[in-house]
C-alpha cells in the first residue's frame, strides 16, 4: 500500500479546496452577484427546475416540505424548490446575492422563501436538529474544506433527506483551456467524485443522478465573470481583457454566451 492509499477522501478534498475557498470569499460573490444573476435568469432557472423535479419525483420534496438551502445565491434552485415546497429557508452570506434572490422571488410571485444573510456555520450553530425535511446545497461545496463537517451538519438538520449537487468532471473543455491560457491555477478535480467518496467514508452511501444544461448569459455578464475570476489570482491586464473578449466572441451567438455543463446530484437519507 502506498502513501496515497492511506489518505482519506476528506483530507484529499481539504487539500484541493482550501485555496479555492479562501479566494472566493463573500466580497467576491458580492461583486459577482449581478453577472451571476444574469446567467440564472437568462438560463430560465434551467438546472434548478430539473433538480427540483428529480427531488420531487423521488419523494424527497413535496407540498408539505420545509427545505433548507445552503449557499442559495440568487435563487437558481431556491425558486424551483419553493414552487414545490411549503417553505424554503435560504442561507446566503453575500448580501448582494440575497438581495437579488428576494427580487427574483418577488418577480415570480413566490412568497415562501425566507433568506438568512449569514454563513452556514453561524446558522447551524443556532438551529436545532431535524428542523427541516430536506437539506440541499448546489454548486458550493467548495466553500467547505471540511466536507465531513458539512455533511454531518446537513444530516443533523434534516429529518428526511440531504442532497449535494456539483459540476461533473472538470467542466467544459474550452473553458478549462481558457483558464490555462489565462494562467489560472484552479483545482482540476471532479468534485462529485470526491464528495461521493467522503460520503462513503462516513457510512452514508448516496444515490446519484446527472443533470445536463446550458449556461446562457449576456456577453457583458460573461466578461464580468472572467474578469472577476482572474482578479482572484492577480491584477487583470490589458492582455487578459483582449483574450477574454476574443474567447467570449467565439462562444457567443446573437450576443448570448453559452457553455454546456452537467451536474451530479448526490442524495442520502439523513
């Protein structure tokens, strides 16, 4: 047995995610709120609707369900969940994201969403166990280098099911190539693969389902996304801007920037 065989999946996850979590702090997501909202609205909440339907069809979500969503953002999945649930408590630390979530809920005439502008650790510390029927987190597990703590807290707070969702594989190859071209040293890992193995280590084997979708956003939104991404690592240069503009032009049709993606959902009985 070599040394790699003795390293837990939790330790492997922490090694990969600590730097990413530190660079993507709350202020970063406050800056990203507008461009991220453009993506979600322009994509018609596509992946959220598909995920909510999978949860509903597998009897994890129903009209009497009280749902906890962690890192809800602008409501990509929050609103689809709320349409099928009694209530959704949406924990989101970035104020600008939470403000847009409220705007999106109001525009959709959804009134059963309760935003909590705080970090999940603070929220969990003040919340009794079994307070929800479903605990859900999408595309933000990287915020938690201690995946064991995240999974156990989700399990403690839910009396029914828990679900994690994240990008399958390393994302779109062209986007990955663009990151390399810009010199962005982001982790190249299949996050669902790591999380699935952490769950197994904890004795919580998960069921799986994949959701394919297309990210659609305006060219301005894409430009903001890429510029902010580079700014996490260094000052954005004129050369960076030129490369970003060229990349966006090659991926856009009629002013809409499109990127295909697939997410993996993992759920387990709390």
